[in-house]
């Protein structure tokens, strides 16, 4: 709790105490009260008890240690791409993806002085990237901080009118700041996708649209990825996300993170997985869950 700025600590303490009394309802999120992840937790789990955690690893640990039933983690943004390094955090956590949630993102600039006097804006790098054109046009320098609402708490603590925070609009009231500008993202479609992580998944039973998330490493031979992906094409499985990343610094063993539509047990997806396994060193499913929003 000491990692949070002083204006946020009382709120963090209250929410932590409530979650500790009913851990089966607790939903861990990264950030201070008022952050986008806090908003996502409230939307996705109206009866839940949001548990603020300073960073993503803390949120995952809260679930793994039984202090929270699940965590909600941002994974990608429509303006700025990848958010959390889930590729590294999740495989090592022992948790599984049990759901997804999409949140429309709105930002306000908040501080203690007039907009004309603001020289720096503090926020999470993702938020700064999503509003970079607006900030540049006004000559406001970005200052990175681990959390949007946490940045608002820091601004309230420092009391410097030249320093403002870029955060969800509700954070201004939480930390006693003035709203200096509203709706300042560089595009109206600004949306973040979150995934829900839990200690155990639920069997994918029932009708409806499903998503499956997996990671894999192809064999280090020519056209390995092309061949590995062929099974999805020939079996009519839609792949909505494919990202590569390096592990271990070898620049040779490339791993991939993918989202596909469907669930294990469906003939087409099972055949695609079989072909993927033939061309890969290993394949690991991170979770199967109901699709929250149609792609495309």
C-alpha cells in the first residue's frame, strides 16, 4: 500500500479491507481507485469487490494467493496496441483466462491550476500514447507513471499547478482535482480489451460464441509459421489475434500469442490444433471463454 501516493491510500485501505472480508467476491485490478481497470472491474462484476494492486504482478499474486477470486487485466488497446506483457506474466502464473471485457476509454486532464499553466502531464504510458497528439499540440510534456488514477493521486499530493494528470474523468473528484480538459483521446474509438484471470477455468458448455487463447513456439525451420497457420485456414477457424515475442534473448526461438474463435471439442478447431502441434515445439492453451464482442 505504501507504493500508492498518500491521497490514494485511505481508499486503497478501505477497498482492501472489504475484499479481505469476502475474497470469493474480490476482483483484483492494477492501479489506484478510479483507474480504467477499476471501472472495468465494476462493469464486468457488478457484485464484486474491486481490490486495487500497484502493478500487474501484484494483481496476479492476489488471485494465486487466494486474496481475490479473479483479476481483470488490460491486454490491448485500439489506439496503442499491446498493454500488458501477458505473454510473460500469464504462463508463469498458473492462472487461466476465463473471460474478456471491452471498455470504452475516456480521458480528462486534471490538476490544480489553469490549463494554460500546465507544462507536464503524468499518466500510464498507454494513456500518454493514446493522447499524444493532443498533448503535443499544446506543448505539454508526457511523464510516465505506472497508473492513470495513481498519477492523479500524485498530482494531488505534489500541489504543483504545472503538473497535471491524464486519467479517467471520475478520478478528479476522488482526489480533489479540477478537470482542465475532457475527452482528449486522439480517436473516438479508443477501446481497451481486458481479460479475466482465475485459478481454474470453467468447462465451455452451452451455446454461444467462444474464444480460445493459446501460446506456442514453432519449430526453427523454413516456413514453419506458414505451415502451422495452414490448419486454421483449411478448417475455417478465424484467428483474430497473432503476436510474436522473444523469450531468453536468443533471437531464434520465437513464441506466438494467438486468439482464435471457437472452443476445443469443435471438429474444425481440433483439427487446426492437431496441425499446429505437428509444426510446433509446444502448444499451450491459456483459456477458453465466452466471446464478449464480435470481431470484424
